[in-house]
C-alpha cells in the first residue's frame, strides 16, 4: 500500500458530489472508512453474527474472541500495559462522561477544582460542568495564547492546591495545536493531579504510547480513526478502573445480584454494561490493522507534509486568515475570509465537491476568545493530497469572487 | 447554476449592508434567536403601537449572508404592518420556503415579493433553510413576547 | 415476502455450523440481521458517509436527513405522538440508565421507593440500584407467581404512598410472560406513578402503540429487532424529556456554552451528546422497513404459532421441564433437563448447529426464586420454523442419551 | 466426534457423583469461586497441617458436568500433597488445559494422569475452559488465603 494512492482503499471516493470528485476535508469531524473495515462489518453480520460473551454456542464463542481480539489490538496500538485498561464506549464523549461522573462521585467535593483549557471541545467541558451542580466544584480554564496554543506555563498558573484533575486536549480540533501533553502530565503528576487527555484528534494522527505518556485517562473516538460510528475507547490506568465506581448498570457488568445488593464484575466487564457495539468493535480491529499496515509514523509524516503545504497555500492567499499558528500544528486548517461568513464558504465549496465544516466546532469558549462566532475548517486524513488543498484554495477564490463581484 | 440562485445580487447586497441593523431606545417587544449548531444569532426589537402595528423594527446579530439578508429584508417589509398582517406575511414566507413555489399574500408589492423570493434559493440547500427562517421565527417570538430564545432546532 | 421462507432474507443461514445447518434459537439475546439492513450499512459507509448535523456539505446534509428519517420511522412504528419523543442511545441498557439517572436526580429523595419486579433483567435493576446509594431510595420487588407471571395484584400490593416510579418488563426474557402492561400502567397512573417499560423483548415481537399504552418511558434494544448492534431507543413522553435534566454532556446537545455556565439544546438534541451511531441509526430504518413489509401482526401470529408448537413438543418430552407457564407467553422457551446442566445442554446442542443460551440470562433474582442457578433457553425470531423446534427436541434427546448412558 | 472427548465416561461419572462433595468441620483455609457469566459456583475447604500438607479437602458448589468433574478429580488428587506439590500440579494442569498436549508432573500416577487428562476435551470448547479451571483457581485462592472470591473473569 502506497500512501500516495491510498484513496483507492476508500470506496467513498468512487462517488461524485455535485458532479465533482469528492475532496473530503472534514476528517476532524469524522473520517471516511476503508473498504476492509466496511467489509468486516458486512462479513460479521452475514457470516458470523452473534452476541458476545453470554452464550456458549459456536457463533457466540467466535464473536467473543473477535471482540476481545480488538481490545488487544487497541492495547498494543496505544501501548497500554494491559488489555483490561481498554474500555469500549459509545464514543469519546461517553468516555469523558464516564470519567467525570465516576471520578466526581468518588473523589470530588465542594470547593474542589477541575482544570481544563480554553481550547476544549464541549465534550471535555460539559461533563465536568455537571459536577458544578452536583458537587459544587469549580472549573478553571488555562488560557489559550494568541497562537491558539496552550503552554505548560499557562497550565501551571492555574493549578492550585484544590485542583483535583486536569482534563486537556491532545490536538485542538480548531487551531490544530498539538499540546506538549507529556510535559503537562509530568507537571500535573508532580502535584499529584491525575490527567485525562481528550485524544479525539490525537489518536487518528499521532503515534501513541500510554506507558510513556503516563496519562491517567485517554479518550478516543473510533469514527475519527477510520472506524465505525457509535464506538469510542476509554484508556484508563488499571488502578483507576479498579478504584472508581461503575458507570452504567446492566447485564454483563455484575458479579452477584441479590435483592439486597449487587456486586460488580471484574475488568473489563465492570464498565461494559449491556450488549456492546459488537460489530463495531470487531470492525474497529480492521481500522487498527489498516493503520498498522501503513504505519502510523508514515501517516504522521504524510499529514505533516500536507498540513505544511496547506498552510503555505492558504497563507499565500491574501484573503484568507488562518486561525492559530501553534508551535506544533496537526492536520487542522481553520480560517476565515473577510466579508464571507464561514457558512457561506462551506456552501460554495460544497458545490465544487469540497467538504469542509463551518461553525464553532463545538468550541464556543475558544471562539468567544478569538472574537469569532464561527470559522471554516479544512481538516486532513490519510487519503488527502496536495491536489485536494489546491482545489480548496481554488474554491476559496471562487467564494471571494462571488462575494466581491 | 444553483449557487447563483442562492447568492443573488440582492442577497449579497442585504447580507453585506443589512438594513435596520441596530437597536433603538424605546422598543417594547424583543426576542433573541439562536441556532446552536452553527452559532447564528439574531435579536429582534419591536415597537408595537396601540393599534398593534409595528411602528419600528430593528435587529442585531451576526450570521451568514442568508440569515443577515433575511433579517434585513424582513425588517423592511414588516414596518407599519399590524399584527394580523405580520402573521400573514410570516406564514406566507415560511410556507414558501418549505413548499410553495410562490408567495400568496397580497399585502406586499410585486417588487417586495421579488425581493423576498430572492431567499427561495435556499430550498435546494436544506441545511441553509434554518439560516433564512431564524429571523422570522424570532419575530414570532417577539410578537407573542415569549420569554427566552427562539432556537431553530425547535421547529419544523 | 412469505414468512415461511423468510430465512432467505438472512444471509447468516447460508453458513454451516459444525457442518450442520444453523438452527438459531438465541434471538432473545440478539437477532440475526436481514440482508437489507447489512446492505444499508455497507452502502452508507461506501457511498454516503458523513457525520450528522454539524456540517453543511452535501454528504452531511444527506446523512442528517437519513438519520432523522429513522427517527420518524421509529415514531410511527411505535405510534409515538412526536418524533422528538424518540431518543437514540447505545442500547436499551443505556436508555434505562438515562431515565434512572435523570429521574433520580430530579425527583427522588431519601425514603422514596422504586417498584420493579422479580422478573427484571439486570438492566432494569442495576441502574435503579445506584439510586439506593446516591439518594437513599428503597427498591421493592413485585412477586413473580409460580407460573413465572406478574399479576396486576402483585403490583398493586407493593405500591405505597412513597412509590415514585414503576419499572417493569413487557415480555420476560426467561419465562416468556407477556405482562398486562396497559392495565398496570393505568393502575400506576391512577396513583400518579410514572411507568418505565423495559421493551427489549416486547418491541421485536409485539405490536406497539405508545399513545394507547400511555407509558412514560419505553426502552428498545435495536439489535434484538433485526437491527445493528450498538443502538437502542428510548421513547419518553415529551414532557419528561423537557423536564428532566440532560444525561451525558458533549457536542450537539448544548445551547450556549460560556465559562460561567451552559444552556442545553432542545429536543431531540438534548439527549444525544457527541457523535451518534449514525450508520446504525440509518440502518435501523431498514429494520423497521423490513418489519413493516412483513407486518408486525403477521410476525406476531407466526411467532405465537411457533411458541405454541414449541411448548407442545417440549411438554411431550418427559425429560424436559419447561420454566414458566404464563397466561400469555411470547417467543421464549426456557427449560431444564434432569441431570444435565444447562451449559452442557448448550454445548451438546451446539454440536448439531442448534444455538441456544444457558445461564441466568441476566435474571439472577428470578433464578434464585426458581431455585435454579441456570436454565437453558430457546428463543424465537421471525426466521424460525417448526422444523427448528423439532431439531431442538432431537438434540435435547441426544443430551439425555449422552448423560444417561 | 469431539463431544465424546468432552463428555468421557469418567467426566460424566464424576459430574454426576462428585467425590469429596461437602464441607468438614475443622477446615483452616477456604475460598469461593464464581463465574458471574454462567453462575457456576464452587467453594473449596482445606485442612492444611503444620507441614503445609493438605490433610483434608472438600468442596461445595454447583455447575456443569465439566466444573463438577474437575472439582471432584482435583480434590481426589490433592489430598496429602504439600504446598509445593499442589502448586506444581495446578500449574501443570492449567498449562495442559491451555497449551500443552500432556501433563508433565511426576507427582501423580499414570492412572491419575489419565483421569486428569479426561478434562482435556475442553480445549476444543473455549467457552468451557473456564468451567474446568474454576475449581483450580479457587484452590489457588484458598492456599494463599486471599480474601473474597475468585472470579474466573479475572484471569487470562
Ligand atoms: C428484558 C431485557 N431487558 C434488557 C436487556 C438489555 O438490552 P441491551 O443489552 O441491548 O442493552 C435485555 C437483553 O439482554 C433483555 O432481554
Ligand atoms: C477534540 C474533540 N473532543 C471530543 C470530540 C467528541 O467526540 P465524539 O463526538 O466522537 O464523542 C471531538 C469530535 O467531535 C473532538 O474533536
């Protein structure tokens, strides 16, 4: 597989959009799926389908093995110590809710502080916000700088003796800033503060090593990682999964159930209540295989080159204002055009088959700070090419022409 | 080409230079509208006189060309209309945006109809319909003085 | 489509299990998927994939329409008043957790009582159990009778002035009892008690009419309903969805997000935080279409006939002890064999390609009451035939032979 | 046929008439094992003497033929073994069930080996391996006197 013609592995690109080739620049929202992943879903449902873990018949045994196999693939992919540190959820949003809810229940009390940043996606703010009401905690925000970056110092400044947990993004879905999370985690740990990393944009684009990073929690969104919708991963250090209370209750996560009380199952079952997203988990194994086959290092390199090229092209375009100029930028190119609202940009680009996103990208706090109600965002995946970025620029010029004629 | 229908001269003009933008002192009704998915916001201010006639109308807000143009044209047309007329016009507009090929009301001139029909290009852009209708739903709120915001996610 | 040869619509039956035809009798666990549903997933991912609701580009618009279309299909299928009364969740388990959590937060306080039954699946007990600890509420259990049935009187007996909510199954996944829920709901409402119905086994087998039933909440598991895994539906009366607080927090469910506070979106967004199971929701639309094409009344009739036949066959077999003899029995045949443990039965049946489930079926309370640690369960779907039940009986006889030789 | 390997005469016999079933008065170590997914339960009681030798061993519980036979055969073989021997036998058995084609230990007679090897039929039935190993993991707990239950979901 050559990364230059990886588009062929993605059947979506055989389709036309408004009679044009699809130039898909919305991968930060959700990535397209390689054929192997879609085929795996098809084959599973048509040849192997069964529920996992509960029946002893042939199909159930096979499905359970496939399901657990993905857990090991994910473990290895992110270099976690133990497969039981991998919890499947319905999405990264649920993963963060799970941590906020159970950590809050067990460890937080009135007056405690949670530290997040101004860069955070709503998914890494709203779940913590709930604890304001239920527990009376306070939420502090580390300042984003004028480059759309978060520095170690900005975190340090907001840590107080009451800070009980730090929740921070790995890669901003608006400015593209890749945060120095390893150093930030070291800092937090030196003050005994556990760290949750929102890895939605990190996991699809950066090589991960949980043991090296040493974070306490890491949330992954599988549909942004060439995987199926309706699936997320929570990595958590084993000690947390053992110490925290369970989250949702239901079948499969219990030990003994009596009228007077209930004991809970061991890992990994404790956090996987009810019938899980079996087909999606199994197919996600193919997403990991797909990435592994290309090599995440190769993907990183390819995307770094593309991001640089995209920045160059857009900076040369005088009408374009790029949002964020972080030290270390990954796969996200947000921008505005003078006199053209991002929604209008998105509509006009779409006519050329160029799919981008416009809006606040679930980052209202950041947009308020930037003084913008909305931005346009082109975001990259493994299948993108320099030609895609040239087309983006051409279509941007068309917007300008329409609006300034 | 559909884009030309969507971004007609008149839309671009009203989008860039919205009429009746701003606030005025002695409004007696107002309402805010918000589309949480895209962030478009509009705040409509009214002065409704003793005969239930809109004697003044302005708006504040920000959003795409479509929503700004829609608010701008709407405020132009609504001035001096009474409650019944306002309702008729709103209904007519919303029906047109949804299904009807044309505006039916006789309350406005043919020129004004042409102006309003310039917004009909959104019909081919389902995600943009909400941009065009947000100011109108907000006007409904303001007229009925419902407290709080209009949220375009609520309707249809 | 003739119900007699509906197996053809399910590709799984083209496969052999241990060189035998698959006799799938584990539908109460999870149903097999018709080709139309699997094809829909395939087509969506390969031709139409995009995230829902957040982008204005072509694919996103199309996906959003498809997604919302399923909401309407579900609304009509269960005759809810309003499509916004349909909330998509990751499963029935999450649906019940959502209600227990939010209802508990808002309405329950120390000393309040929750009424469930001895028939309930762990998914309709554990979520309520959490409120014991967090709120100090009490859980009461309506008695199951010797037929594995729940009578209106057994509910009435356990209602007290402190009962704040009733949570009850529609169709028992062990005894097959179809409960008189309409009358039970009337009774509860006459005492101002809202009712949650665990419809996991009801929805795939019985014609539903929310407006007629008048229940407050109804939980559905899509994978048991010829739909994809990783998806559930919560039906809730609009007034509840408006009054209750949100559940998970994240993108898409908010109104305005500021550092000081957050307002929440309107229905249906309020309860759908984060990227939803887009592909699964869209494919589930095809499950509903599939059922509608056959007609749920036809399916009911077919399954009633099969259940009756299965009961007859098994009652004639002197070694078999059927579990539960409810007034109104649906699609579930649980049994034991003297001297053969259910797990051994399941293994031996599996060798013949007969897939059943053995264990407590996530109903430990009921099994304790029955004085059994485990039962064997054959459960039916639309694709089953009388021949399947004959094969079940033959394979049961083989068990007996092995164990009594 | 594989089923014949799984349900050998000896398994069926021990499954139906488990040896050492019950409890005795003066046990000094015990542990409970539980497989929450299927409900199998076993409770192992030991009397370990001053030389760390198992002078008595019994079990209570319920479960499938495989788990009962496994507990029955295990208790027969463990009597009068000292701690080191017990560990060696457990390790040997668990390895055999997982990978090894045969038992390697020389602590038991060929007849006893044959008896124990009768459980090897589960290798072809991955979901049933836990049934065979539950009593053995519970014995480990009892020997090391870990508090609480052994839960087969924990290992591998
Ligand atoms: C009666 C009943 N309730 C709840 C559930 C849980 O459903 P799910 O596992 O799909 O969340 C099931 C199925 O396992 C069931 O049969
Ligand atoms: C940085 C970040 N965090 C969280 C999320 C939420 O992920 P999901 O919607 O898959 O739960 C996203 C994606 O929308 C994101 O980009």
